[in-house]
């Protein structure tokens, strides 16, 4: 049976590091970049553990700036 995995893309330029997506993720996939900041000086979100993503879109739903897009990939 095919396995569905998720993939998250974050618009790092627009992300203000509010941490809402990190808290909303049920699989602890996202984290804030600890060392790097974007052009506006914010620590942005990224996929810390991409193998755990199930594509539930919880992170995208809570993002106040619509910086997150979630895709689902079918792996065989």
C-alpha cells in the first residue's frame, strides 16, 4: 500500500517566527531556526524532522501570515 508523506514549504522572508505552527504540529516536525534570521531579523520556521510529516496542514491553518504551504506526496 502506498504511504502518504507531507512536505512543508515556509516562505522564510515573510515568516515572523511567531511559533504558532511549531505548537500546532502534532508530529513535532517544525521548529524555529535557532541560529539564522531572515531579512527582517526573525528566526523563521523550518522542517526540523521532515520524515515525520503526515501532511495534516495544521501548521498552515494557524499561520497568521499565510507563510506555509503543505503538500502531500504518495510514496510507493
